[in-house]
């Protein structure tokens, strides 16, 4: 079984693999604040994939609380609203 997560980001017309950082967390570039604990995700342990057990930090929630995500939300809010 392949024990890795294949997550790519298009950068300068080339797909680059996103790898876990030193804490074992994969952080999305396109969706700032989308953070996942890679080893737990590979183990199929979704609750732990969203939380970093060693520090009892909710990984996903920490990402959503990050400055980068808050800036992303503000950027999205600045776009004109679509009308149906």
C-alpha cells in the first residue's frame, strides 16, 4: 500500500508536491488555513487528522484561526456577490 498523500499545487505552470512540514502537517497553499495531520490521515484516523494529538491542538481549527486564513476570507468577501 502506498503510504503517502499525493497533494499537489500548481506553481508557475508546474505541479509541485505539498509535503508535510516538520510537525507532520500538510498546509494547503490555495486554501489558506486548510491544515491536516498527515500521519493520522494515512492511518484513516480522521478525528486525529484534524487534531495534532501530541499538543492537543485542533490542527484544522488552528489553520482556520490563522492570519493567512483570515486574510483569505477577507479577500473572498471583497469579491462582488453573484446574483441568480
